[in-house]
C-alpha cells in the first residue's frame, strides 16, 4: 500500500511539473507573439512615415512652402526615432538591416532634394526617378520583413496553442491519476477494514472459546472437589 501511494504521488508530482513546464512554454510563446506584434507595428509605422516624408518632400519641391520644410524635418526626426527603435528591438535580422539601410538612404536622398529645392534648383526627372526607385526597393524590403514577422507570429501562435493543448492533456492525466489513487486508497481501506473486522471476530470467538473452556474446567474441578469431599466424609 505504501509503495503504491509513493509511486502514485511521484506520478502526480511529475505530472504537475510537466503541466507547469507546458504552461510556461505556452505563456512564453504568447509573450513572443506580443513582441512580434510590437515589432510589426514599429515596421508599419516606419513605412507610413516614409510615405509621408516622400509626399512632403515632393510638395516642398513644387511649392517651396516653408511649412512643408518644417513638416519634412519633423517627419525625418520621427523616421530616425523609428529606425532607432527597430534596430534596438529587432536584432540579428539581415532583412531588418537592409530595411533600415534603405530607409536611411531614402531619407538622406530626400534631404538632398530638399536642400536643392531650398537653393532654388529645379528638380530633375532623373532625381525623381532615383528617389522612386529607392522607395520601391524600400517597399519591397518592407514586405519581406512583414512576411517574416507574420510567419514568426504564426509559428509562435501555433506553439502556444500546442503547449496549452498539451497542458490540457496533462491536466486530464493528472485528474485520472488522482482518481485512480483515490480509488486505490478507498479499496485498500476497505480491505484493511474487512481484515480488522475478521480479526476482531476471530478474537471474540477465541475469547468465547477460552471462556467456555475455563467454565468447563471450573465445573470439572468443582465436581472433583465435591467428590473428594464426599469420599473423605465417608471414610
């Protein structure tokens, strides 16, 4: 009985540890999902700000309106902040490095165009085409990074779902094991109760038997004593 209980407790402990590990893995995967979503948001914000900077720079080249210049400078600062956040958050990713490099190249070329427009130079068609090619390359790299992050997100979600499903299975196994141990304990207690009851019955029967034997011996001794007394009196 003790060995069975010890073995059962060991199984329960092992199952609990496995359940904890599976749940931890699921939570870790969910944390990675949240982090990947944050990275995706940063990348998308950079894409939006890059498009705004391109539109503003073209507007300034056409109108020479100082308001466009102020807006471009503010947007360029935001873009550099975005790039700094992305570089700090997403490391060891070749696609991210290319994306950041192209974004910086595009902003630098926009700034050159802004300075030329400020000096009153006419924007050449070749410059516009070159700027468009850089932005097209940036857009392609953005899509590649987006696909990578989306795939990573899907992998993490699947891992999280798998971990929680395994946790459910482990929980069911734990419940079944606990039920089996409970049934074993109840069965063993019933066996011990029946055994104790049988032993008590045997002890009671043996006690009654001894009492009868003592009573019989006492009666025999009493009869013998009476007989001896009568014999002495007769003599």
